[in-house]
C-alpha cells in the first residue's frame, strides 16, 4: 500500500510539473505572438496608413475599377467618367496673346484685313474677327489633332498611353505597285472663273503638308484649292499686278508661295500674314529676268536659272543672293537630291554636273549617253536612280552610284516611248513611279514602273480628249493624286486606285 501511494504521488507530481511547463510555454508563445502582431501593425501603418485609411483606399480602387469596366460597355458611363476627370484631361494653351483680347477690329481701311470683310461692314467684333482668322488658317494649313484643346487624348488611339495598353505589331505589310496596267481614274478638276479664263497653266503643285493644290499661270494669279477628289473648293486667289507667272513653288514649310516671271525681281506671298512681298532686282545677277527656279528639299536654297550657264543661289529664308555657280553651256534643268546636299544640272552640251551644296563646287560631271542636248534631269527620292531626258525624246535611267564614279556611265535602261523633247521628269515620293512630260505634244505624258523599268501602256488613255498639250505636272505628298496642267488653263486631277508602297 505504501509503495502504491508513493507511485501515485510521483505520478501526480509529474502531471503537475507537465501542466505547469505547458502553461509556461503557452505564456511565452503568447507574448511572442503579441509582439509580432504589434510590429506588423506598426509596419502596415507606415506603409499603408491607418486601418481606416487602408479600407477607404481599397473601396476607392474598387469603385474606379467598376467605373472603367462599365465605361467600356456604355457611352453614357464613359461620358460620365470623362466629365469627372475633365479637370485632369482638359489642356490649356501654351500662351495667350494679349492682342487677341480686343473688343472690336476695324477692317474697312486695312488692306490686310479686307479679305475678312463681309459686305460693307466696317467694324467686326473681336471674337468674330479671330474666328474668321482661324477658319482661314484651317482651310490653308489645316488643324492637326494635337493642336486642339478639346481633343480627348486619354481615349485616343494616337496617345502614347494607349499604345502601351496593347501588345502586338503595329506594322502592316504593303504590296509593291504592280506593272503593266496603271489603275488610275480621273477626278473632277479644280476650277474657278480665274483659271478658266486665264490661258496657260505654267505651274501646278501640291502643298508639302496639307491637302492643298496650287495653280499659277499667265493670268497673273495664284489660286489655292482644297483637294478632296470630289468638289475641290477654292480657298484663295492671289493677284500679282503686271506679273504673268512663269514659275511658282511652295516653300519647304508651306507657309509661302514664291513666284517668278520675265522680270529681274520676284515676289513671294506670306500665307500666314496674307501679304505679297516684292524682292527687288539684284544687280549682281546681271540678267533682266528670273522666271524659273527650283526649291531645295531642305528648304535652304532657291536656285534660279541664269544665262550663259549660271545658277543663282538665293537664301530661301532671307531671299538674298548667296552665290552664283557656272557650268559650260546653258542650264536647261536643275534637280536636287532628297536631302538637298547635292544639286544636278543638265544643259545643251549633253553633260550632267553634280554640285556639293555645302562647298558649292562641282564635284563630278558625266556624259549622258547618246545625248546631244539635255532638257531634263531628276534624282529619285531614295537616291537609287538618276534619269536624264534629251531633246530627241530619249530618257536614260542610270544607277546613281555609277554616275558619281564614272565619266561615261552606261544606262540601266533606255526608254524610247517619248518622241518629242522631254521637258520634265518627276518621281513620286516612294521612287516607284516616274512621270515623263513633253510640252510640245498632245497627251505627251508617260508613266514608268521603276522596279521593272517598264512603261504603263494605258496612261494616258488614247480615247481621252480632255488632256491637250501638258505643260506641268506633280505628285501629291503620298502619291494618292497626280495632276497635269495644260495650255488651255485646266488642271487634270487623277487618283490612284492601286496601293503604292
């Protein structure tokens, strides 16, 4: 009995000792958990803020997500969210002109403002006056989306953020222009009373940045049209008194129109200011007329055709004479490379001169194969080809690198489709097409497919009686349109149906 009671005592003590150990361990673990929770709450408060702030933040994010999700399905929800965030998306103008804050403007006795006059009004309210100026500017230059204050760029496909929202390729494949038959159709020609009764069109040209077309000729007028292929409404007509226009070009930025005639002086029209500015005769040119010129693609130089092989270089910005270059024989054609760093000239001695426009020196010349008198020259925009036209109607196509290294290069192709002097050669912007023009033959225009060096057989249409003797031609910026001006004062407008690379 004594032994049994001792065993029971030991068992009881062991149980008590185990329970006390478990209690001590539980107390210890409990204290560490509390310490851990206290530290985590402190860190969460530092990172996320207080508990109430964290809940408010999560609720706001949930509402924003639901609003965006519903905005993709309904237009009303999208307009609501856009109105809520209008304070963030509304853009402000870069500056505000103090001169715009005028109550009224007098237009009756100001030549620069008479074009904005309606009827016999003498004074126009300030807001109405500036509205007319903006409308005139939009018609002539255009209104890009980035210049609009009310443009919603947050949802625009052109915004940088929108591009980052999607993955995939933004490049599309483009088929090259097929040879053989040219898919082209005639559009309504731009017409006005001035052009219809004006006689010969000496120049047709597309604006370098806008869908605007220039017509100029012997009627002493430059007329600007908006090109849409359907109505082609007239924008403006500028009259140059006692100045029959033989040549007219846009400046590189498209803000000026420079015109030349059989005079020692020339004019340019500032389209932004609406002013005609006369550039007086420069005695250093030693000639009485400056009727033909070319504008360099970089917008730095105006190259006027001179007599006795001289090329007069004027600054396109200041309109001052910079230098005069001289070649052997006469200067019958001037052309530039796409970057404006090289100039090519062709004349009656059958040689083509290559000029470096930085040093303004002749760096090379080569003999046009079989040519007795050169009439035209052009370099393709991609710098691959140099083409030369002659008085016999032959057009030689050269590799540009061969012309720069050889004094007598062999042509890649000799085109014999023209039978009269080739007076103008013009590439489209992608160098896939070449237009050859002769101003001494009816329907004297031919198109060349440059990748295959073959001539399109269906242009111009032999049944087309609208095209008479062509005098000038031009491609639009992206080659969507082609125009030909003739001796009857009409500008024929064509549109391509095939995709051009």
